[in-house]
C-alpha cells in the first residue's frame, strides 16, 4: 500500500543533513560541529562515542547511512584512496575487487600519467584484474579539477531523500532475506536431528543445554551478535584472523 518504514525514512532524512555538511563545510553549523566533534575535518570517518549529544548521534547515524550511496568523482585523484574509498561505478561497494597484495600504490593519482593527464593504461592493466581495469579506464578524468563526492544513484550526482530511502530499504530487505535463509537452513538441519540423543546423554543438564544452543546457532558468538544488528569486531579474540562463529570455535580446534 506504499507505507514507508519510518525508521529508514528518518535515517534518509538524517543522511540529508550529512549531505549538507559535506557540501557546505564553511557554513556556521558545519564549523561548530567540526570544531567540537571532528576537528580533522573528515566527516565520513566519524563514529558514535560515549557522551555525545543526541543531535550529533543522530547526524552520525545519518552519515553512516549516507555512505551507502556515495561515490567519488575523480578529478586529479589526490583525495581518493584506491582500496578503501568508493570510486569505481560498478558493484555494491564501488571499490576494486582486486586484492591489494604487495602494491605500494595508494591514491588514484598514482594511476594517472602526469605527462598526458590520462590513465596510465599499462599500469592499470598490470595492477588490477581485467574487470576492474575495464571500469577504471572507462572513468573520464577531469584534469585540473579536485575530486568530489557525488550520490551514486542519481545521474547528476544529487542526493535526494527518496533515493536514499530506497537504497536503505533495499539493503534492509537483502539483510532480512539472508537472515531468513540462514534461519531456514538451521531449521532444516535441526528438524532432521534426533534430539533424544542429546537429552539421553549422561552429563550435567547445562552441558545438554549448551549442545542444544550451539546446534541452533544461538550462542553469543561475535558473528551472531553482528547478525542481531550490533556493530562489533567479529574477529576471533584468540587468533585475531578469522570470524568468531560456531564452526571456527569448535570445529577448528
């Protein structure tokens, strides 16, 4: 019937405030907030911290939502990080699929021939996979212009609340479909299991309960905590390499 998710619509409205701060960094509001909360001037790297005001906390959440649709328009390439910034007009993350490996290249400007002002085609083809190289070489360069941020889901790069809402809605729907898929897989597996074997074990009840909780993927492991919407570092606190889930904790021992 066209009803909107009010939480996502509110995030889209807050994202508009973040967009205004990006476009007007010299406004009085932007200067006050920058002096107090992000003195380095990097609005996109702000995170929620204890003790911040309710208004700033809301804006930070809007900025995080805004990042889902931002893309860098390449000018001289000096402000854009090749590996962490969204700048390739393809894919969900708009970042290279090619692993960084041992390359020392860091900024997009490193990929531009200083003599011609165009892409260094041989370098791009050597560093990136064929698919990435194809999209990179198709990006038009604007010699003498600074890099600028744009809204990826608009042909003119202009942000709109309507577009931001649809981006957030699509992301939320995808997350829910994945959750349903995981739950269905767990349910199919557990329904076919003979639970009588667990309850007949000759051990303490808490051990039986632990086995039951583990089989339902309900232990408070870091991947499960992330799945419930809490932003957390999912790496295992023992090895600090792989994600902490039931398979890693109990199958890799």
